[in-house]
């Protein structure tokens, strides 16, 4: 179940690009660009997202040729094409387009511009949908800070931002931060004249789970409050199998690793290598025998769109199923973890 908070997590919509036809040829926009953009916009507004995709893709290529790959006009079309992919659930295709648009808008308009905030919101949703919580967490923290400045500390939109930030923090294994932000969201929702009992109950449930001794958490968490996906489907057979996990991990399978993109089990992630090394040492001391069969714990660097992070995790394992089974075993020992690649 997912919820919609329209005030801050708006229904995805196209950003309107002014199609200006200046008399001076140096500034004139080609008819081909105008025609493709307008046709794509019409199809989008009619809900025909698949049919609108090639028109926006063509408009993007034309804008890059006419105005350059880093122009603000190109940035708006990048954002629109990303929105079209997101509407179709094509989050992997949307992600690099949002990242490019964000870089263009930050350079052109500054970090505090409204369109920058829009792209950050939409990009964070893509990261969450892809379970890329290391990338999502700093964006969600930024959304929370911006919401506080814009709406004040007790606004329901701040509660939504705090909840979403807690959601990512919980997935990354930071129970204290998650509990604090869930509690903050709960306090704001409980202070409103009209109570949203669904959200209040969800926040209470997450706080209770994080407070219970030896609480166990599966791969699926509480509902993320970004938006409702009309075509959201039930988990696939593969996802259900990964969530259940096997009780034990076959050690001999650990040697069969693809050295290019190995699967790992991550227990924490930090901005600073020093913090990651301290956490790794703490876990090694507290659970020495637990990690020996998988080669111990390591700190490995991840260069992501929003900077470099240092992940604390196991050595490479054979495949995702093996990694998921190992993660379930760790959860049985009251450790939080996720499967990463």
C-alpha cells in the first residue's frame, strides 16, 4: 500500500518549455523541435506515455544540436523525458536523465531554485523505486531541510519528508536515525486538527518494530509516501523467493563470483571512510564468527551520483539469491542489511 501526499510529492507532470520562435535566425527554434515537443506533450496529457516517448527523445536530440547539451532548454526536455519514463515504471531509463537535468539546473539557476527542488524530489523517488537507498538518503535529507525552511517545522509536508528520510535510513540500517524521524513525523501528524490515521498507524508500527528487541525486517518495508503507482503490481515470484530466503548459505557457492559486478551484503554506509572502518571493526569484534565463512567484513568505496560513500559489507558472493539468504541469516542475529551490487 502506498500513499499520496500531493502538497509535496506532486503527481508527476511535464515541465512546460516555452517554445519561442524569435525572428532572428540565431535564436529561432526549428519547426521540427517544436513539432516533436508539442506532439509528445499532447500524447502525455492524453495519458499515452509510451507513444509520447519517441517524440520527446527526438526533441531532446534536436535541442542538444540547436542549443547544446548543457543548455537550460535541453535540461527541461531531459526532465520531461525522464518523467515520461517514470510514468511507465522505467526507472533505470529515467535516472540518468534526471541526473543530467539536475546538473544543468544547478549550474544555470542555483541550488535553491524551484525546478532544482522538483528534480531532486523526482530523482529521489526513482532511487527508492530501484532500492538505491544510498543515493536516495542524501536527497531525502535535502528535501526535509528545504521543507522545513519553506513550510515551517510543524507542517504536514515536513512530516512526509521526515517519514521518507526515516524510510531510507531504516533500509540502510541506521535504526536510531530512522526511529527519530518516524517519531517526528508521528508528532506532526498527531498535532493536526484532522488526523490522518493511516499515516499515524504506519509511523507507530515502524517505531514499534525498531524499538522491539531482536526485531526482524524483511526486504519490504513500510509504504513509501512519495506517490501511488496506478499500475503497481504484486511482488514477482523472484522477489517473494528473495524475501523468504534460505536458512543457510552454501559456502562453496561463494567462490563462484563474477569479478566485474559482484553481489554483496551491505550492513552500513557512511560518507567518511573513517566512520565506515570504525563500524566494520565494531561488527568484527561483536560477531567475529558470523562473518568468517564469507571472508570477513570489508569497507568498499562506491562512487555515486551524489558523491562517494563507503559501504561496510561482506566480500563478494555468488549471486543475488545467495546474498539474500545470507542477509536473512544476519537479520536473524538482529543485524540490519541489504543486498547490493
